[in-house]
């Protein structure tokens, strides 16, 4: 605004003020003359003098007398009500805190403080970095006019209250039945925001009176210019900005003094609904489709997106400005048509450096906002404002000993595996499994000076001198639209990798800056940059031989992130309180991408949650027999185990200890998917989909979306807590600036399953650490003193490595993996060792403690089992011998016999081996009384017999000796007649029982006693 315009504006304001003062002065000096008094009182006196002096003998008029009493009663009630209201107002005013209107900014600067579990301050929660105050003279007139037009059109005339607006709102409320709202003036809003932050959302008479009282004080002590200045410096404008200067810098990258009418009117739309109308939204990059037309910029973990939800309200702002004489219709139309995307220019780095504990404090801040919304009925924007400016004391569950143990371990690179094994093309770019480029080699992007280089064939010029950047050459071109029209084309670097100090680093890309007016697409979606831009900006794209160089001054590259990454969460299973959390390694800042809240495939760590705990609830226990034998799906062998071959019948405990895939699939298929699915949801897993109802997902951990480490920790904590689930939390108490309690956490666990089942699972998981795949997680060498129970997890090609476990004190989960699917040099063993290193420090000084055995369990055959479930089918049945070739009950001629036990997965066969009997068949003793009582048919050699098998008949040309079970070259995996072959009886959960051929003789043969 020019000096002349500003002087005219101030003169106009002074004129209005002087006029208002004159009116006020005139009202105060008005007097009533004696003649006026007589003229008012005369008629009444005259009337009384004409009244009859003697009314004796006249009847009283009953109705008039009644009316008189009614009127007197109403008058009395009115007076009594007025007195009551007056008393109430005086009482509230007397109890109101004294304020200093000239000390507004210092009041607003009161920060909230976050504390750890010991009451030690760990972070000042403040917004000072996003608040810069301006003087009235520094604010553009259009900005002031825009806010006045939409928020308080009579601001310059009223004394703090707009009574016409209030009356209109009351009438509207009566006629529509809706609540009265939208009557607050700018002065009232300032009074409420500054002096009543703790109760501004409370709709009570006391709060209204206090607000009115402070409004009067502000109007009496401050000029209108001071009031609007304070208001515009303190109003919340979304995206964590307070005041017009901070908002202008954040949204537009310039001072508020430089804003045009379109930008001013856009800011004026925000206070009504800061969350909805913020001009920019920030999302995790992985949540945003790269083709989103409103992408402004990608900043590593975050992507900024243009939000045009403010446009309808902007129309009202401009309309009111025209009606109130602040703008012409032509100016308003131009401002509304203005492309706001042209103005948005947020800083590329919106974070500041801090420690890794910011993962915890960031999580705690998010939870604080949620709590304030629930406890005080605030909107998200109001809750954020209160957290940053309300002077709160926020007490967290962070245990500094535990948190420091995690951070110390995460600072030691030697504790982590390395990324390895990805394929490369001839240029050194990393390839996906399908051969496409997953990550570009960093050296293929930039030269020794750090400049971006385009090579011959990746760019070109047309006859007019326009530059063409050809698609699919290390760059992504994204349309950015507004109101359905393309307003810009973003030039993004594709993700790339590099090695530093022998460690893999990945950057998610970067952006080349080119004025939107000079970028278009050709018919083939190649990017065209017009010659006018090249001529006026000769240092951006500089030809150098057969290459084109883009100086580093004209692009940004996102931060490099070391690989592999990791996350760890530790919580108190008995309360649900998180005592330590890290969501990444070797990364600093706040508002970081927290991998503890990012889903990854859980692998075999899913088995205790989705398979064996549901099985134990249904009656299984550590001694339940599960066959580890070949399993076929649609004729294909699936799943395979981590080792070669099969172990035969194993117990459930052995299946967990050795992490046997086949056993997990058999159990989940037996239980059905719904039981597992429901149990996982009750244990806090929120990422499940209906597509996950299959054995690969629920049995082996290959979920569609994966599992968040935080939620995996909560699920394992349910087992550790006797089947009671507590939602993970980080906040224990929140106090307001006066010390009043806003919130105090009380565990309200939900019983998901019984404590007996929980202990049986715990005891099995303990043995998985004592002598199974999780042995590296032990805190003590013999897994005693403070025992560990838990389970490893590794996904296909070592993309993800987990250890999930607990002690009698804490539950903890570790995930290690690369941000892109790249193989790790070490799987779950590395995760278990990292888990142990952290937990040793976290338990340092804690006394010995064991897992408590509940009264609901007993022992059966040396295994814990829930009382009442000892005789449930499938626990452990009759022992018997099977023929290793036929899979049927063994007969004396069977050479390869295996011991077996009946279980729900392997019921005892009803037939006997017919491979190793003689040709005619034989009678055998099956009940042990010495007398033959069961006929076993022999080998069928009659081609006319319907059960004849030519491949088994040595006299038949189709006989195949490799299928002879007695031949050493026989491969059972391809033998259709072998129990372990593709059609064998062990290919499903229940062995097949072949039809017994032939009809046995009517009576058994006479016993031969000649040799006796």
C-alpha cells in the first residue's frame, strides 16, 4: 500500500472515530430542562386534580383491580429478574481475573511443557517459530478490510458489540430452531482467544459475561487499530500458523505486507474452519498418489498438497468487500479467478533438528490433540491451538532409561544388517523382481559439481527453440490442477540410491523449479519448456557438449536416508503405556515419518497371534500333535519350510520353536479364518482386510497391508497381560495452566481371551527363546532370572526382519527392513539381537521375576493345559505304527515303519498296508490276543481287477522301477502312490484311506503249529 493510500485510509479511520466520539459526546451531554419536565409530568398532574375526591358509595371495578395486581406482579418479577441478573453479572465480574490489555502478546506466548514419567521436562511445546507479530502500519489495507468484511462489518463503529447482529441472530434462531452463533465481534473474539483460552469453547452464561467484561475493557483501553492489530497477530490460520505474518510466510513464502487481494481474501476464509480451509495439507508421501494433480512439493517423508476447500468462502469474503466499499466488483472478480497455485510457495524444509526421541514426542503430541478434542469438545484446530499456546503440562509415559537404551542402540550401525542382493542393470540402477528400475544410481543423476545432467537422447529442441524433456528418463512429470484446469507441471526426480561409507542411502527424489507459465505437454506426454523461459533464464538449462546441465541452484533434492531402517516400541503390558519408541535410525527432525506406525509384513511373528493363540483357545496345547508332512494346494507343494524336508509328527511347542510353516497352515485351515481374523482385530490390529482371510496371510504373516510395529506390540502385550488388551498410549495426565486436571489416564483393558490360554501361549513362546529360533533375544544366558518369551519373523527374501516378545516387565517389538524391498544380509536373528541389546539395558537393575502361573491351568504329560480342556479331541491320542510307503497301518511285511499318534490333524487310518502283504493277502492279529482276526489283501497282479495298478506289477510293461518303494532310486515326492507324493494320503490335513481291494476269505486259515 502506498504512503498516500495509507494516509488516506488512516485519515478515513480517524474521521470515523471522531464522528463516533462526537456522537458519544453528544449523548453524554444531553440534559432535560424544567419545561421538558413539566411537559412530561403536567398531563399526569392535571388528570389527578380532576379526579373525584370522594368515592364513597361507588363500587370497585373488580377486573381493573385484578389487572393492576397482575401488572404489579409482572413488574415485580421483572425487577427481581433484573436484580438477579445484576447480582450474577457483578459476581462474575468480581471473580474475573484482572487483565492487562497492553500485555496481550506475553499472555499468548505461554508454552506447554511435556514431561517424562519421572516428571522431568523433555520438550517445550510451543508455536513461537510460527508466530511473527506485525505492527498495524505494516499490514496491507486489503488484508484488514478482508477480515473486517467477513468477520465484523461494523467493527469501526461499534463499542465492542454488534447488537443488531445479535438481535438478528436471535430472531433467526427462534424462526429456524437452530442455536445462536456467529454474533461475536472481532473484539469479542480477541477477548475470548487471549483471556479465556481454557473456556472459550464452553457455552455458559458465566463465560459469556466474562467475555463481555473483557471486551469492554479492551474497547476502553485500546484503539481500534490496536485491537485489529492484536487480532490479526494472534488468530489461528491453519497449518500450525498463528497470525497473518506466519501464515503468509508459510503459505506464500513472503511477508503479509506483500499480499495481493486474492491472497488476503484467501487468508480471511481460514478462521471459520482452519482445518478445512488451510491452503496446504501435509501427508506422508507414501499415502499420496504420485499423479495427484494438487501436489505442490515432496519433502522426503512428506508431500505438500494444495487444498482449494477455501474457495466457496472466499467468494463470500469478496462479495462482502464489494458491498462494504472495500473493493470494486472488477477487483473482486479478478481476485476470485486468480490461480492460487501460482502463489503457494511453502518453505521446502518445515522441520527443525531435534533428537530421535521426537518420534515419541511427536506421537504424544498427536495423542494430546485427540485427548483435548474428546475431553473438552474442541475441534482439531482448537485442540492444536490449546496444546501449543495453552500453557499445558503434558505428562507422558516415556521412561528415560528405556528411551535412552533404544537411542543408544540405534546409534550403533554395527547392530544392523546391511542391504544387499538387488540386481542392477548395466548403468548400475537397482531393479525390481520384474526387471524394471526400482532405484536409480545417484551418480546417473548428478555430476561432480552436484548439477543434474541430461544426456543425448533424453532431451531435444524443436525448430522454434523450445526444449523437450523426454519422458521415462529419470524424471516424473505430474499435472497439477485447480478447478479442473492444469495450472502447473511438476518436474520430479525419481527415487535414487547411493553408497556412503559402505552404507546404502536412498533419497525419494527432488524437484526442478520452472515457472508454470512456460511448461506444457506434447502429444506423447513429453515435457515442453518454451524458448521464452530459456532466453530469460539462461543459467537454468545450460548446454555442455552433447549434454544439458541443470545447476543445483535451480532444484532441490530430498534428504538421504540410510538403509536399512528400523523401528522399536516398548510398552508396559499391564497398563498399555508406551515407555520407549523410535521410528527410524540416523534421522533427525520433528514431524518425522514414524515407521513404528507404518505397516510392514509380519512374517512368522504372525503365527502366535493368528494361529496358535486361537488354537489354544479352542483346546490345543503344547503337546498337540501336528503333522509336518508335505502339503499340496491345487497339485502344488505348499508351503515349504525354512529347512529341507519334513519332521513328521511334531508337537505344537516344537512347531513354534522351529517356526514350521506347514504346521501353521494346517492349524489355521483346521480352525477356520474367521476366528483368527476376529481375535486379531480384538488385539488391536487395524490393517486387516477381507482378502486376508487365507492361510498365507493369517498363518504366515503375508497380510495385504502388513502390520504396524506399534500394533504388533499391543497384540503381543495382550498375551503377556493374561489375555487383556490395552490400547497403546503415551499420555498419563494433562493439566491446564492453573494446574487443573484436564485428563488423567486410567487403564481400561478389554479381556480378549482367558488368562489360562495366555499363559499356555506364553510358556510355549518362552521355549521358543530358550531353545528355538528366538534364542538370540535372551537377556540371560539360561533365559531365567528375567525370562523372555517371543517369536521371530522373516519375510520372503529377507525383506523384513522382526522379533516380537515380552518379559514379566515389558513387551517390545523390533522391525528391521529397507524402505524399498531390498534383501537384508541377515534376517530375524539381527532383530532378536537388537531386541536383546536394548532390553538388557531397559531391565538393568530390575529384580528377578518369572511369569506367574494362573490357577486356571494344570499339567498334562508335562505340558500346561487349561483346566477342563485336558480331554478335548486332538490333544494327544492313541499311538500306532504306519507304513512309510502306503501311509496305512503297518503290517509285518512293512520295512519302513514310523511311529504316529492320533490327533485332529492325523486320525488313525482304518486300513492296513496292502503293498507289503503277499499276493494272496493274509490274516493278521490286530488285537494282540495271538489270534489272526483281520484280513490284509495282497498285491494285485490280475489285470482284470478294477484296483489293478500296472506300474506296480513287475510283469507289466508299464512297470516303473523308480516308483518301487523298495527301490533306492524312488523319489517319493513324484511317486503318485507314495504317501508323501502328489496324490499320497499325506497331501491333505486328513490322510486318505484307500478302498481295500478283494473280498477276504470267509474264515481265517488254520493256525500252523508244525513249527511250534
